[in-house]
C-alpha cells in the first residue's frame, strides 16, 4: 500500500517524467519484439533451366524474362566481388546492414560528378529491396526505413558470404541477364569464375544503370565506367597499380560477345529442344514457369555427334531457298531419339518456333502419307499369317479389286496401277518388294492380309491407324504418319520384333539435385522374331539392288523408299542393327490445305530414292563412323505358298481417263528373277540379283528407266 501511494505521489509531482518512463518501457518492448520478429519470406529468384545432351553437354538454356543460373560464391570471380564492394558498399564487411558513412560519401560523389555514381544503400539493403516484394520500391522515407530495418535483421540471420552470394545471384545486369553467371555468359561468353579484372569491373559498375552502359551502344561510356571502377579498387586498396593498369588495357569491345536473349538459347538442335519442351508439359505435367524459371536440369537422349551429322546432311543436300522441307529422326535400339531435324532451316534462330515436320501433327491429327514406305508393314502382316516369301503374284498393271474390303467408299472397284503403268509377270514377294509393285501388294491386301490384319501389325510396330482409314490402300501408305512414328516402326524390324517406347527425356532434376522424374528405356517384344528377320532380309536386299540403292553405306543396311501420289511426299526409312533413321521430304501445305508437288526440284522429280536416300546416306555414314559393324540375322525360310487368282487387267483401262491409284518409283529395281517356288520351300531363298554385296560402298548403276506415264491419282490426291 505504501509503494502504491509512493508511486501516486511521484506521478502527481513529476507527471512528465512518469510519462517518459512509460513511453521508454513501451518503446524498448516494441523494438525488442521487432528485432526478434521473423524475417519476411525472401522471394525465390527465378533460375534458368538447362537442357543436356546424352553426354551432359548443355544444348539449350531455357528462361523467361529472367535468364539466371545460380552458382555458389566460390564459382564467382573474387575480382567481381571486390569490384562490387569498392563500388557499391566499401564498409560491407564492417557494418551491420546500413552505413551512415556510405550515405554521406555517396551524396558527396554524386554532387561532385553531377550524376549518380554511387548509391547510399548497402549491398544488404539492395538485397532486401530485390527479394522482399512487400517492402516495395517507392521513393519514400517510410519504405526506406523498412528497408534499413529489415537489412539489419537480415544481417542477424545471414553471414556476409551468404549475403554476397545471394546478391550476386539476384541482381540485374541488363540484356535479360540476372546474376553473375548469366551476365558473364551473356556479355563475354565465359563463366562467372573466368571473368578478367576489367570484365569484373565493368559488370560491377554497370549494375546501377545497365541499359546506359551497353558496350555496343555506348562503348566510350562503358570503357570510362570500367576504368572508374578500377581506379576505385586501386585507391581503396583492393587492387594493385599493376593489376589496375592491366585491367584498363583490356579491349572491352573485342571481349564483348553478346549472347541471345530469347526464351530458348540453343545454338543447335532447335527443333529437338522445342519438342522436348512440349514433352515436359504434355508427359511430365510441368508448366512454363517451372521449365523457364525452375532451374531444372533436363537430361535428354540427344547425341550431339549424330545431331551435327543430321544437320550437315540436310544443309549439304538442300541449300536453295526454293527447296522443299525436310525432316529426319534417328533412333537407337532402345528407342532413344539421337537426332532430329524438323525442317530445312537448321541454321535459323527461329527454327524451334515453326512446324516440326519430324514429330508435329497437322490439323487432321496425322503427319504425311508414307507411300510405299508402308509396304514393309503389309509384308510383315503377310509373313505373320504364315505365308511364304516365295508366293507369286501377277504384276500386271492396272488391275481392279472388287471385294467389299477393297472397294472404294462409293462402291466402285479399287483401280490400282504400278508406277508408269509398268506391267510385270509373275513375281515372288521379295522381288515385288524390291520393284515396289503396287498391284502385287494390292492383291496381298485383298487375298491374305486384310485391312484389319494390317492395322494389327502396324500397332505392334507402334503406329496407330484410325478406323476410318481402314482399307486395302493402307499397303500403299495412304494414312498419315510422322517420321518419329516411322522411326519407331522400323526400329521394331531392326531389333527383331522388339518394339521400344520412344524416349527423349531420361531425367529431370531440381537445382538441389533432387530427381523430379526419371525414365528408362522400355522395350516390348511385339512381333514374331522370324517375321522381323524376314522383313530385314528383304529390305537389306532392297538397299543392295532395289529402289534403295542410293542409300548404300558400305555396311549391312536395310530400308524402303516411299513416294506418294503426284510426288507430294518422298521418304527413305532405313536402318542398321545399331541405328534407325527416317527422312521425309515435301513442301509445306498451301493456304488452302493442298500439298504442292515435287515434280520439278532442281529439274528432277523427287522420289524416295533420290534426295531422301542421299540425306539418309550422308547422315548414317557420319553418325556410324567408328561404330562396330553388325550383320542382320538370317531368317528361317518357309511358310505357305499363296497362289492367288490372276487378275488380268481390262484392256480398256490403259489409256483412258479412269482414275487409277499409283505410287512409288521403282528406280533401278531389278527385273523378276524367275526363282521357283520349290527352291523357297526347300529352305533356299532366291539368290540376290547381280550387284555388289552389302559391304560394297560403290553404288550400282541403276537400270534404265522406262518411259514415265502419269496416271490420275485416286482417291488420295
């Protein structure tokens, strides 16, 4: 009671003293509470993602507005750190977040120079301003007080090296480059650890006004800025006179090597890079923010040697502005995509933003018609049904098929002709494939395979055919397909019936090394082994002496050409046991959706055995250089010999205006050999026609062409 009365007497006698005491207590309590309050959450800086080839080389940097690669402090040049301290915050290692000396010194320097040469904010204050969005950036005293307060708090939580590292990975250097690593690579094409003294001084000095001090726009000002920073480093005791002089002698203009500042920085493989980006969204559920700002490491299957070979093969074959488009996809036995070219403009910066003819689909959901490059699927279906390669059919042309499964949609017979309406006698299936005889494959579809069986085998190779495309014309490649799908199908043949899943991304990791997703090769045995071996046997002979002689590479190789109606598309799909590659050529569609013809490209008609086979050959020779040569397995011959009814062409068909379906140019194809069916039944395959062995590197002289007779196409013009 006496204490209470005493306090009351003190308050009554000295009211202002009592009020001051209360205010002091409240203030101390408030400051104590603030100094122990949790720091506002610092904004996580966006970090560019890297796309890596199979050998871990960087093939692309993906970023949005902020191109940033976060690196530890030990991977940033000490000269840049020193230059930054001498320019921005000389007392950085002494103060606790704010510096009155720095504020006074900056004011004097700016008044003397007539421009802002120094800032009063410490490095810590700048970091607060750049990473704590709630602080704001308004030029007000309240905002400044918040910045100072949280800078002091930040110094209590983080060490000086941690603050320096965070700052140098956050600050903007112009040209879309955020952080020291991106800046070093954007301006000088070196890492942050490799910066010279002069380069470090320039980057440290231009932080205050990056757009003003761009070397290509203000060389004189940029050099003066660098020299001013070097002088400050020297006078501040951070740099010796000799080192400062060496920094001033550097040729800043010659060192300047500006990098691209688009969202995807990729010197090569642009189509592949853009394809992978779409895969990340479609198959891995990532969004653009994660891809462009998540600092991901995206490991892919691309083989840079093979990619360079692919781009060189295209570039050396098609180098004229009016040349058609081209696509190439290469796949290894495990389904890993090793190379991709999605268009002829392989050297264009914007190549990744156009239509990718290697893998993109058109508005109707497909790629392009494959022509006779689809015949191996019909061949596989024929063999899978237990039939023999020695089965013989009439190669007469044209013929008409009137069965329900082959009739046209209007109920009229399907009329088929060979290229140039050339007629052949009775031929075994191997010879019919080497000569790419349409009428024989039409009969195979009508008498043995059926559209449903064809679609079943196509599915086993990885090609899904919509039901509305069902029809006997499937054997002639009338459904749309992409080079990527064709590469997978032909890889299934090459690998003796083992169908791989297409693989382009093997692993995705976060900046801390955490594995976000991982994919390994997946292979399923879908096609009977001897069926695949038999297809390989026929297609290897086709490269030796059939329509694919332009693709001989001096080692065992198999393949098939494809040329569609009116020369709208040309293909070569081929493989060795080690690598599959598919090449497509054709013009982009006209505005009305029609496909231009390739009848006159450099004065000649484009067939699968011409430009596409040349590109394939040039690619494979380079891509396979130094690899072991392997042979295909010999199949077990046998099976049921089919002797179908002979369809004698109507004499009135030839020379009329009736539409007849034709495709494929059997350029250099052999004449029928006349091998007997009994030889095949005995397990003896027909001998190869005259010509070099599979190991020959000299191309055989093609047979003289017959006069070309163009028949109207039906129904796929």
